[in-house]
C-alpha cells in the first residue's frame, strides 16, 4: 500500500537533520539574533517550499510555531534576512553539506547502482543566475551574470541520483569543454550518459581508446558512415548499426554502435532518438 507523505512533513524531516548536525553552522556564536544555523534553516525551508521572496519567509515564520521553536525566533524582518544572507560563509555551507553526506554514508551507505544496467553516470550542466552587482565577476552578456555547475550524477533509479563529481565555472564555459569532461568522464567501471550538448567526436575517440564507456545522443545532422546494418532489430528500434566516426580536426576514425529508436513523450508525441556508443560486439 502506497503511503502519501505531506510536503510539510518532508521539509520538517530535512530541517530536523540539519538542525541536529550543524556544528559548522554554529561557529558564529556571538551573533545577536540571526545566526548562520537559523538563517540557513529559514532559507532552506523557503527553497523547499518555493517561496518567492524573503518577505514570504518572514511571514511564514511569524505564523508557524514549530518553525519559531526550531529557529529560536518569534519573528524576523525580511530586510534583516536579506542582509544576513550576504554575510553567510559559503565555506561553512560547503562544510555542512560535506559533513551531512558523510554522515548519511556512514549511517545508511550510499545508494547502489541500478541492477540491470550497472553503474550509470549522467553528465549534465545547469546555469545559476547571479545578481547584477555581486555577480559582475561572472559576466556572461549585457544584463546577465551567471555561473555554471557541471555535474556527474550516479543514477540510483529512474528519478533518483547522487552527485559524484562537480565542476564549477562561469556560464561562458561550454558543456563539452575538455577540461570539464576530463574531470567528469573518467571512470571505466561506469557508463556515462551524455546529451546532445556533448557531441565531440575527438573526445568520443579518446574515451574509446581509454575504454571509458559512454552513450551519447546525436543530432539529426551528425555525420556518420554506416559500415554494417543489423537487420533483426526490436519493435521500437529503427536502426541498429556499426558506424565509423571521424574527427574533422585530426582525421582519426573509430568504430561505434549507432542506435535510432522512437519514444513517446509526455505529450504523446513520437520522436526519433539517436545515440552512439562503443561497439561492444560485432553484428552478423
């Protein structure tokens, strides 16, 4: 029987864990009212509940007894929350995160990889927008300052993952920058999953030489040379072939497997999807 857990209960459990194990956050013991630990609790609750402004966080605090008890605050002004945020040490927050992950690993063990596929690592990136003044160092274009977080996620289920490697950069750095992928795509025991933002035949060939397994989505206009076509394919497979990829810069070539299949998205629209990866066996 499925049990429905309320969003508030989940939030309270998350905040409870942070409240019990926040040694690093209690380093500013001489603050007057807003300490690092209760400021972090307030902002984390606001993020989890998708509150849009510090005023909403302050209003929720004033009307929620359990939040007042946990933060040791009966009320707070939104402007004070905003000022305190600027003073929070990112090193302290990083140490808190590291401590909590280590504690989780000791208590429960890290999640195991998917049984039928072996270790899978999804490589992706997300852009975080910064303020106009404090974010000037991360200038991207006029009126927009941003940083980019490149991540390798170890998949533990269809909708769950654990970040195992992270590279931070300004938003101008490309997803397939070789320094970035050189830090994220490294493990021979895992299969790395790459979207169409990571098409680089030169890197595909290098990973192939180094026996690093990967699956990458190709664009419709990606150039490949079909060497051998497999005739007996599954009902949803449009093409299963052995192909040759060529690095346009060096002329180096390599043999890969190309699979094209159709899938139905949430809008029930059928679309083709093409992927290339190392040829693990010959066809025929």
